[in-house]
C-alpha cells in the first residue's frame, strides 16, 4: 500500500520536508528520503522503536540535517513543531490500526496549526473500514483514497 501511495505522491516527495508521525521503524520516512525528500522528522513515542529508527537512519548514512527523531506523542510533536514555525509538504500518520482516530486527529491539528504547507498533503494509513470521511473536518477533503486488503491510505488536503 505504501509503495502505491508513494507512486501517487510522485514528484511531490522530491525536495519535500516530510513528517512521519507514529514512525514505528521509520520505513515511511526513509522511503520519502530515498525518493528525494529534503528532510524527514520521525515521531515515535516508544523509546525502543525510536532507537530502532535511529539505527535505521544510521544504516542509510544520511547527513544529520536530513533526518531527526523526536521521542514523544504525535500530538506533542505537532504542537512543538508548529510553535517552531516548521512547515511540511507531506505529513504521514500511521497509528496502530485500533487508534486510527489518533492519526486523523494529529493530521487535523497539523493542518489547522499551519504545520502543513498551504498546498501540502496529509496521508493517513488506517484500516479499510475506518470512517475517515465521517470524521473529517469540513475544511479538509479526501483527495485520494487508496484501498487494498485490510488497509488504506487516505490522502487529505485543505478543501
């Protein structure tokens, strides 16, 4: 599913600032960097997982300015980065499937705080049956909905 999503994102990834919320192993942010993203910030609240992200970043031998790991919740990271006036072209949220609403909430806050560029996009990886459309704020819209098996990636932009 991620491969398909990156194919859809295409050239948007090149030279983009990428935010990987609920980073897990860091696979999504590393994929963005491998496709030409200028930088990626990985957000993971689990210290063990965050350490694994750091190991994976080191394996890619990236310049330190291109990859940063924040050990905190997605909500805390969004607030902190927004208050620092950071702006991202792409924000990806891949929370545990049973907490997909946490990912949507983090994306909503990223849009409303200006953390996502005006023409930027938020991507929510969630269960196939997640009621994203019903939960989405009126100022946001689904621009693509990629489905496959038990999961999907919903691409969200300002409406």
